């Protein structure tokens, strides 16, 4: 690792301080984001909301947090804004304070929209920063970033149960402290990002754009294959995170508390797998990590519905460990296909992750109502077989 002349705190190489700072901010952002659905039972009881109104709250949050991401990313590709990360977290801060003191349906919609806008700004630009700080270890950098988000998603509902449920809606305001801390950390990241951009411009006159040498048709086909991989991964994961506990209670008669421990084991394996995927992607090539991650999980997922409780938990842990390694590789592979549009591509794939996860959860919930929990669990375990299509991805490793 080398220091850039005249900038003693800017390095050429893998800048782990920036990566871990971005990962920490991702943890705080996704922790805040996961508070919203965890708050639904309280809001429904307090304001006598219908399920349709709860669905509208989710829709507004998904539109602002998912649909806006590609557009924010595309703008940032053309006009990099180093301090936009801190500004976006400011939207989240205002949204949290507003949500804590909202007294009606419309004010709650506005609050979750502000939080969603903060998320839409955060993910594309944070992914860009992670790649800039990667020193060439792009999969590792993306996985460090992603592990933070996985941790935040797991911690958010727990903190909601400990802080918000006992003390009421106003206690949501305490999460504003997390947004404030993230804003301060992102100001430091913005300073590093700004000086790095100025260094590049002083040497080259502008930020040089790289290109992919593959034919346009090959790039488009590869991107559609990656979208299918995201569908396979996050539909399966939606079934596991939303309904695994119900499956264990229904089939094996375990208690709700025991089922939560089992779900935590799956989520912990998922987080570890995300990090391992980053190491493997840089070492063995992202195409092969994607292929192994999705298709390699299939033997474990397919066996789960036919085993006893102990082996079901083992298969769930192995499935989470393997299938989680794909996302960092997918995002980095996609940005390698279109290296001049890192923000837009990252925004698209993070948006797909959120969107397909929500659609998958709703779909399997509907299917469970018309069939059974056992049936949807069996259906979802076939999804990783779609991973075989990854064999048609071109190998982007330099010869």
C-alpha cells in the first residue's frame, strides 16, 4: 500500500479503513431500514390500520428505496458527489424523527419515504466507494460492505423489540442517533472520496472511464443471467427468512423461541458466507463463485424437506453459507460488464435484491395460504437449480 504524494491519508491499494467504515455505515443504514417492518404490529394496533394501509406503507418505502436507486446511481456516474452519502443519511435522520412523532397515515407515509430516499442514495454511491477503496480486490470489498448490511438487517428487529415495543412509537427517535453517527462517518468517507477525485483530475484532467471489450449483445445476455441469479437467490432467501420458523414449528413442533434460534443460525451462516464469497471471487474468478454459490447450494436445499430436525438445521446452515457468497460476486461482475456505470448497475442490483425479496415473501405467503407451509418450503428448495445457467457467463478474468 502506498501513500499518494501530498495526501498523507489517501492510499493506493486496499484501503481497509474506508471499507470497514462503509461496512459499519451499511450496518447502521440497514438496521434503521429493518425497523420499519418490525414496527408494523405497533402501528396497526395504535392507529387501527388495515392490512391494505400497511401494504401501502411498504409500497411507498419500496418505491423510494428500491426504484430510485438506479436513477440515483446513474446521476452519480455522470456527476460524482462525494458528500451525497452524508446528505442521504440526513434524509434518513429526518425521516426517523418524523416517524417517531407522526400522528397519522399520511405523515407516516412521508416519514418512510424520506428514509427510503436516504437508502436509495446510500447503496449506489457506497458501492462505488467500496470499489474505489478495493485496490483491485473488488469482491472482498463488496463482501465487507454487504456483511455490514446483513448484520444490520438481523439486529434491527431485535433492537425494535427491546427499545420500541416496550416504550412506544416515540422510541423510534433513538435510532436517529445511529443515523447521526453514520452521517459523521460518511463525512469522513466523503472527504477521502473528494480528495481522491481531485487527485485523479489533477493528473488526467477528468475521471477516466474504463470500458468492457465484450460485444454489446454478450453484455446484455450476461446481465439477464445475473438478474435470474438474483431472482433464484432472493426468492429462496425470502422463503427462508419469512417462513423457516413457521416450517419448523409446523413440522417438528418446536417452540417459537427455538425456531428463532434456528433462523439466527441460518442468518449467521448467511453473513459468514457473504464474506467468504468475497475472498473466493477475487481468487478463483467471479463467474465460478456465482456458479458454485447458487447451484452448489441445491443439494443441501433439496434435502431439507426430507430430514429430521437436526439435519434440517445443518442443511439450512450449509445452504445459507454457500448461497450467500453470490451477491458480492454478482454485483462486481455486473459492474465489470459496465465499468463506466458502476453507480447505476449497483443501484439496479440492490434494487432488485430488495424488490425481489419483498415480492418473494408476498408470493410465498399467498401460496402458503392456498396450500401449506410444507408445500412452499418444498417449492423454494428447487430454486437454486437455476444456478446452472451461470455456466453461460463469459469469464472476465484477464488472461
